[in-house]
C-alpha cells in the first residue's frame, strides 16, 4: 500500500471509531444547523479533528481541506487532503446505519489517493492513481452495463437546493422510466463507492461539494468508470453536478437528462 494511502486508512479508521462509539448513544450527540437542511454534529467535528491530527502527524507540511474545520494551509501546497469526516450526517443522527468517512489526497492538483470507510459494515474502499480500486483489498470494477434498460442507479435529492427540484424531478422521471430502479440512500460517498464496486450501475446528483465526491471520483475512475458533469464535461468540481458509472451507461444518462435540464445545470 502506498505510504500516504496507509495514513489515509489510519485516519479513516480512527474517525470511524469515533462514529461507531457515538452511534451507540445518539442522545449525547449535539446537533447544530449550518444552513437550510444542512446539519452538523459535534461528532463530525471531533472525527475531522482526529483525521487532521493523524495526517499532520505524518505530513506536517501538507494542506488539509475539511467540510467542518475549513482549510489548514501547510507549507507544501503540492499536497492537499480533502476530508469529509461524516458523509451521511442525517442518517447518522437518525440512527440509520449508512454513512462513511471520505478522505482524498491531491498531488499537484491531481487526485492521487482515496479512502471511503463504512465503519458500520467494516468496508474499506481504497484507490491509488494508476493502481486500481479495492474493497478490503479485493479488486473492484464497475459493471459492464451499456444501457439504461435493466440498470440500477443511485441518486441524491437536491435537499439543500430545492429551487432545482423541478429540474431534478424531470431528470429523475426521464431516467426512472428507462431503468429497472433508482436508489436514494443518503451518502454520496458510499453511492460512488458502490458504483466502483459494481453494486449500482450509475449515480447522479445536483449540487455536491468536492469533499463529497473527491475520494469517490478516484475510486470510480480506477475501477474503470467515468465521471462527468451533466453536460458530459469535467466541470463537476465547480458545479457540483455529477454523473458517474460504467462509461457507456454514463453516456446514456447524459443523453436522457440533457434535454430536460435548464442551461444553469449544464455549465
């Protein structure tokens, strides 16, 4: 295992212990509202602090960007860690056992290492650039699905951006009528990990942040998949609008939803 991936795994497992311990007694979890339909807990912050400490103990000059604690600017700007300590906070708060730790490393602007860790199931998804993707050390590949008929897609509702609800509903309808079914589980990081693992054929969502998708992006690509924005381009880190899956299926998703989406979602 790449030494930096090894540190990412250690950080993810350390955070996972905090999440598991807290999930056993949710009455002690302190919940705050960051924005409309956007919740954060003391556990998110505690888990992110542990991840940051684990990384910086080994690489004190690296930069770290996290969802909750913001940016730590290290001396070496070539190395940037992107952290979501708890992807699926609402699930966690409600006691729904589906959430994950997501950690990615960019080296000179390119995704290089990725970890998505599901502490409930003990599933560790990892990827190193050019070395493939694994689940608990077993090689992953996206499905060979080439068309929407018979496919299972994952998605997330635009609960933070309800002004896009009509556009999302139109896209959902266009896809739902063509596919076998669509799942909405509440963790974009795990949705993308499941695409990499071949558990679902594709995934689409509006308005995600880089810490939601960075680790999943590398996992999907290293598992042979494609990651694009709604126009089929690579602007998803800026727009937050993302599609991923088996390459031909991803193209099929684009063809179905582009005609029903407003120009604002195709940038």
